[in-house]
């Protein structure tokens, strides 16, 4: 099949008609598992479809006029789609985004020209800083604005009923036994559920839901549980969105964050497909569904968005370790708190002869505020931001000479170290002196522990 087409007039003409790939390197039991690459949309996610649909509907209905403002609460991808579609049309875009969203999404939104208002991700509906409530308030206070409200906008599920569903039906030659989806706004579930109910009553809608979300428990028990927290972005809810028709769901799976992260990393390692964290939730649930079947079935799920948006999170080993989502061996001692283990080659360090400019650059790239100083594999000092500042501040004329001074001129040499087998209580006097904890195992340097590392450890141990 040729994928060559004449030139398109606009990047928006590339929304939809995404490819489907069969996964052949996973254990799918008796089933065949297919994955639709929504990451191939120009904005990098499935949300491009609903952005195009919702803006077009608002224009037709007179809710969005020339030069108007589009306001939305989003986990990032709907906002990207709205900016992708709306900015070339001359609309102002204001997006309210929870602060747990990846750095790459925020940078992408701002680069497109959207105005991003970050808000808390640890509060629920009814709180003034809850992202949906804040977006609605901004829209009410902004003249000429249109509050998109993807959670209740009928053009959201309509996009999937009229485009995504028919595409899957054609690509899988009219033979689909199950579709595995997540719920953010509910549009994908409802739109696809409506389409397949018409053309293929045998097709099961299967819900993949993060642990902590209220949706899968509600499907299984009929009871609304209290919402928890989860790390996966873009799916899972603490309420049932108006666009989410859970009556269409035949089966629901709860997937914890660790399983989601491992699944999406396996998808890259085994199939060469770079996908976002929610795709890991979908894949994990789809594999569980496939392996439970007693007869062969054809199952489809989604790469909801590109993994390029999560390189600093899901695909960062140190971030996974900080979140307690990695597969590191734990020893039950202070070494478990070391996020960047020297034993595993994770330490960002400098030598005593390196320049202070080099040390500063490594701090910035490694997103750390202090570095161990190693010589011939042995720890000889620690240098932090205040050490560098004490040397380089002063007259402008000689500033670059001071930046070029060796690390040895600024580093602290009088080091207080701890042994890995000591208890957490040993960290507190170190932190009271505004020092970083330097951990050894005998004479072997293990790594550093900061206050943030201790906070992460206490949070994971809840």
C-alpha cells in the first residue's frame, strides 16, 4: 500500500486517517492485538480530532467569532490540538493545565503561542484552583471567549463516532471483537461505543483505568469510590464526565502506574513505538484482556499520544526511581534513597580540575544543585551553587576568568559522610547544617541524598 500523496494544503488536513500496526512481540494469548497510532496526528495525539470538531462546531453555531478567545481545561493534549487548529485561525488560546503535566507538553503549548495557566493537580472539583473550575471562571470573565468544555461538548464524541470508528472498521476489514480505551473526557469511549453498537454489536468496549480513578470501580461495583492519585497523564477521573457513557463498557481493568510505565517502555523496546504514559495503561489492560480469552479475538487499542512528550518523565530512569516506579533492587537502607546511584553510573559529577563553568553546566543539564567531585574514582569534595556563586561574583571585567577557575578552588573538602546501613534519623543533622548527605558503603561512594530525596521516600512509604 502506497503512503505517498500529493502535497496537502494545510497541516490540519493530516488530522485523522492514522495507521494501525499489529503487535507481534508481546504475549497476546490466542488473540491478535492491533494498535492505532494516533501519535501520527500533527499535534501528536488523538485530541487533534476533537479539537478540529469542537472548533468547527462552535464556529457553525456562532459561539466562536472572528478574533475570539478559546478557553479550556486540559491535561495538555486537547490544548495542543486547540492551539494547532485555533491559532492559525486567529484565535487567542488560554489553557488551564494541572501542574503534574510533563515539561514537554507545557513547552510545546507555549511554543505554539498558547497562554498556559498552571494550577494544582491535588485538588478536586469545587475547589477554586481545580483546573476545570478555573477555566470556566476565566471564560466567564473574558469578553468574546468560548469555553470549550471537552467534558460535556457533544462535538467531542461525535469526532470519534464519525472518523476514528469508521477508520478502525475499514482498517480491520469489518472484524473487531474488542476496543480498549481510556477515559479522560469520555469522548473516545462514547463515540467509538456508539459507532460499534450500530455496525458491530459483538464488539466489546473495554475500559483501561489508572489505579486511583473512580471509573473502573464504578463499572465493576456500581459504587462511586473516593478518588486517589495517579501519575499517568490524560486518563482517569475523579468524577464521571457528562460525555462518558459508562453503560457502553463491557469490561474494565484497573492498571497501576508502575505497570503502565513498564508497558509503554516495553512497547518502545519490543516494537519500536514511542508512546505516552496513558498508552501504557491501555496496552497493559489490552494484554490482560487478550490473555484471558479462550477463543481467538481481534483487539484494537491506541497510542494516544507520542512519547516525545514524556522523555523527561516516563523515559527518564531517575524520574521513575524518584516516583518509586522503577524495578531497582531495594536494600532496606539509606542506599534506597539515592536517586542517582554511582554504582549504576547515574551520578552527575565533576573532577577537581574541571572549570566552574563546566560544573555549572552539568548542574543545569542534570537538574541538580550540587555535584560530587571525584578524582580517580574517589570522592574528594562537594561543590554546590553557593560555592560557585561565592567564587564568580564580583567585577564584570574578570568574571570569565573566575568561571574558568578549577572546581578545586570552590569545593568543600571537609566532608561529613554516612554509611548506607544507618537509619533515616542520621539524615536530619546533616540537613540541619544545610548540607547534602554523602552515602558510602564501607569505602565505596554510593551517591548523594538531598531533602527532596527524603521527601520522595517518605511520600512513597505512605
